[in-house]
């Protein structure tokens, strides 16, 4: 089971790397419109806020299952955002 601190770090690293990848894409493609890339960044920030809120929820009975579901949601969200970056 991942503890709360490690889960928060994972969320921060994964979504931070995705945002960084979008900035790299924007830097290497200055001639392209950045509306779609900014939307990916906004979506990553919203996902970060949502996941951190779930991690900080203290009213959970089974913490192990709760943290596992958050970790799975992070993986799913990360893959979705990476696919969107690749389509830019």
C-alpha cells in the first residue's frame, strides 16, 4: 500500500511531468496554436486538485482500497493526458 505522502509525490511528479511535456511541445512548435495545449495543462491542474482532494479525505473506511483506487485513477488520467499530448 502506498502511504499518503508517497501518493501525493506520485501525483505531483506525474502531472508535473505532463505539464512540462506540454511546455516543451509549445516551445518546439511555436508556429502552432496553443489553445489545445493550454487545455491539456488546465485538465492536468484540475486532475491534480481532484486527486489531492481525494487523498486528503479523512472519512474513508478502507484506506488501502481508497489509495489503490486513487493510484489507478492517476494512471488512467496520466495515460489520457499523454495521448492528448501525442495528438497535438
